[in-house]
């Protein structure tokens, strides 16, 4: 029988000759002035850094008072730093031409850093639905990988699970106890990460509500882009009921552009019916080499001309 290769971790020279007090001191966080050129953004950072009024106020504050609250970073294996909290402060310093950023350097795992990154950014006054969606997804993924959670196959002798498995619903339940949104609402937000960028932008802009957006998130990319085309055509987003029927048709395998167009073309309560002329009807009435903009101008000029013709007819009839 082959002997097992037993590997023991030997203490380093520093471990042998440093005191416990020194080792504990090394673990403490440190405040340092770090060159901005050595600081990288957090991977897939879900929160946007905007050059808006809040940013202008932050720039003015840093210009006058400097960085009051240090940014939070962790050191990476390649020697560079990864920013956890303080992306806006870093950008403000860049706008001011400041080369360094006052930072708190913390020793964290990737998963721990993700949780803190999301928590710190949730303190913002304004958070877009898309930002919250990707932030919740990142945080849940990190929670599932953090050490100390029960294994999926952890069961007692009678087959009853031991503890909570944080890989599914229990992780959302745990998260919902720490944030303002319910477990169901968290799940809705995460569904938004399956939307194509155009639909997600409609949600951020307030043009489309959460519930219909969640229904559309179950469509594939082609079907979602067909919905985008219909939204542009009717200048209206689908209601919750319309989105439910679109999703149902997709699940049944009967959804195509015509089916989406038929559902979207319905008159909704308190909505003026949309005027729609099919391209087939206009095909022989507009020069074939015209662009969309030229075609629109052509139609408007034709209508102006026709209105003048009708006015002349009315004037001649009144004589």
C-alpha cells in the first residue's frame, strides 16, 4: 500500500522571529496614499459612475476638503489594488488631476469583498433597477461561495438536511433579512439581468414597470429584440397582461414578430390608439432609395400638400 504524501505547512522566518503582537498589527487595516494608476475597478462593478450633479458636488468637496472618508481597497496577487468602495471618489480625483487616493487597505477574500462592495454602494441616494439587479446577483453568488455554509449533501442519518443550503432560496431569504427588499422582490430584480440592454434601459428610464419586464426576461434574445422593435413602433411598452401573454406564447413555441405585434397593437386603457401604416402599403408610394428620415419627410410634405388641396376644394364649394 502506497504511503500518503503528507504535506505540512512550515512556518516562515517572519513567523518564527515576529511576536504575536507584531503579527496582529500586520493584520490591521492600513490607511495609505496609493497612486491611482495602481488601482483597478472592481470586476463587473454593477454601479455606474456618472458625471452628474452629485459628482460635481463631490468634486467641489474634495477640492476644498480633500478625501474625508478613505476609499476601501484590497491588494491583489499581482501587487496592484482592487477598489471595493470609492469608485466615485477615485473618478472625482481623476477629474481634479489628483494622482493618489487615500485608501484603507483591507485583507479580504473575493467573496467578502463582493459583499462589502454591494453593501457600501447601497448607501447611494439613487440606485437604478439595473444596478440593484446585478448587485443582488453578484452578492448572492458570493454568499454561496463563502466558507462555512452547509453543503448541498449535508444530511443526517435519516436523510433530513442539516442546516440551510445557501445555494438557492435560503440565500435569498438570508439576503432579504439584511436589505429593504423582500425575497420575492430580490428574485424579480435578479431576473432583470436576463434582459437585453435595450429593455433594461426602458426599466431604468421608468418607461417599463418591473412586473412586465420580469415576464419578458424569460424570452430568448431574438424574441426580446422583436419586442424592442414593437416598442419603438408603437412608442409604448407592454402592460403586465400583454407581457404575460407574450411569455405564454413563447413557452408554447408560437411566438414570432407577428404575434408580438398583434398583442402590442391592442389599445390599452387610457391610451390613444396608435396610428400604424404597414410598410407594404407605403412601398409603391415612396421612392425606393429613400432612407427612413427621407421617407418621413416625404409623407409629411405629401400630407401638407393634400391638406392644401382639401382647403381649396372647400373654398371653391363655398363660392
